[in-house]
C-alpha cells in the first residue's frame, strides 16, 4: 500500500506512468476526473488541483466555484485497458475548499466519517455488492440501442448466453485492479447480467462499486456494446438491482446482527430516496424479486431483507431494494448510521414474514408496511425525517 508522495513517484517511475486521473464522484455517485502529468503530483499533494465546482451538478454556483482535489495515495490503480507505455493510473481524491477544509458534499469523506463513528463505538461493518446490468447492442456509428445482446435467461450458458466472454473479461480486468469478484452469471432479463463482489470494509466496497461501473462501461465499449445500469431499462422485463450485503463485528465480541437489522428496517422508508434515487427506480420495486414491503425473512427472495443460508464470516443480511443508480458512499454511510442506531438502542426486528409476498392476498398485504411508491414520496419522507436531517447533508438529495 502506498502512503506518501515519494512512494507514489517511485511507483510512477517503475510502472512508466504517463497520466494520473484524479477521481471523485458527484452527488449522484457518478465518477468524474481530471488528468494530470506526473510532474504535477507534488502540487496535487501539497495544494490540490483546482476544478470548477459550478460545473458539477449540486456542488455549487459561479460565486463559490473553486474546489481542490487532493489524491489519496493508497487508492492508486493502473487502468489495465489503457496503453502499457505511458500508463494511465487512477487515484481517488479528497475534495477540499480553498482554505483546506473538507467539502461537505464530498461523498467519500461522508462515508469515512460514518466508518469513524462506528469505529469509535467499537463496531466494524463489511459491505458486499451484487450488481445487475443490461448489455445492449450499438448501432453502426457506435450509439447504444435498446436491442439486448442476447435473449438468454437465468443462469443460461453459451451459446444462448452471449455475455459469457464479456463477463470473463470484466472479471479479469477487476482482478488486475485488486478487486475480487465472487460470482458472475446471466440474469433473468434478455441481455441482463450479474457480477458479485467479495465483501470488504465499507470504503473499499464503495470504491470498488464506482470502479466496477467504470470497468464494465470501458470493457463493453471496447467490444461494441453498451452497459446499462438503469433500474428498469426494458418495460415488462426484470429490473436491475444492487443488492447490498452487510455484516457487523464488535470489539466486545457480541453478535449485533439483529440490532443492525432492526435499525435498518426502522429507517428504511426514510432513506429510500438515497437507495432508489430516480423515478425509474420505483418501476422496478414490487416486480421480479424486487421488494415492495418492509419485511425480512431467512432465504426468502420476495423480502426487503433476506438472511442467506451462510455461516461464520459469510453470515450477513442482504438488502434487496437498492438499485445501481445509488451513490454507494452516501448509501453505505446512511445504512451504517441506521445500523448503529439499532445497536445503541438495542432495537429488535419484527417477526419474520415467511411467505411469498408476490402471491399474498390483498387483506394480508394491507397489514404490511410498504416502501415509498415513487421518488417524490421517498424524497418527501427523507426531507421530513429527523434521522436524515441529523446524518445527511440535504444537498445529497437529488
């Protein structure tokens, strides 16, 4: 792991680095970057590299438009798909104001603060992501179409599954960047795929999520395809989710899994605007294994939270409502604060609902609390939530 300017400069020389991408995300979690030459690294470390914040949605206006990027040494990674001569590397950055103080809408710093809060209470979390996405063909001039890359179904194999080689290339590229995928397969929709990551600490997991979308987009583009991460790209077909796996450990050795679950269930409606941050998100919920109700159960994939059949280090809860349009840093941070609230107040989850919620009758459905049915409803709940006001700068709400 690299920790200093001198170590980074030696790395750049040894690896023939020609360009450094200083990366950050906007409030929506979309990666942005500025490229600099190695000769500018000293200035980047000492003073930061300035950029026009007024051109980044949600970051500010023309009156106070200067922000600075300061690279985080341990995040340096070679981009394997770029040329081997004059290599390109990426470094995530802290965003600071001209006086050097942190920018309040720096997503990565927001998550760092949540992790620090948990650590001070003797609690540590691990997160793992399961990304679903569609592959579409491009036309003769390289523009994306809505024609799926294949018409295969769940876990089909070649030749029906045409995404096999693409997923393989994506996984090898991720491994070259020290990101370890666990599984990959074809999903239910035509041209729909899934790749899952090994769990890691929250910051690394969020970094990996942002990097993953960049890798998938680049690999697909090089193969004449378009990767679509929207939650409902084809009407009437399966939506794409981003299932988040969460586990908890404590310094006192106690198992706080139930309290973590209770805390998240208790606040889920109030933070849904962050977990499902666009109108299209709500077209997915309630269909094709996407949840609609605020419930949990063991193994049951019709629930908001599923407790998979796993033991030891793999014991976790799987939150099934989020979709790939989230800002992972902000989403993970809010989930940590909700979990900590559950742990601190010794909250206990409601009884599990061991039913297939897609086949229940209307009378039983009326007894269950529902997730918000639209982004407008979800945002209104967030804006009126004391929990959200306490833990989230409202500038993160889109």
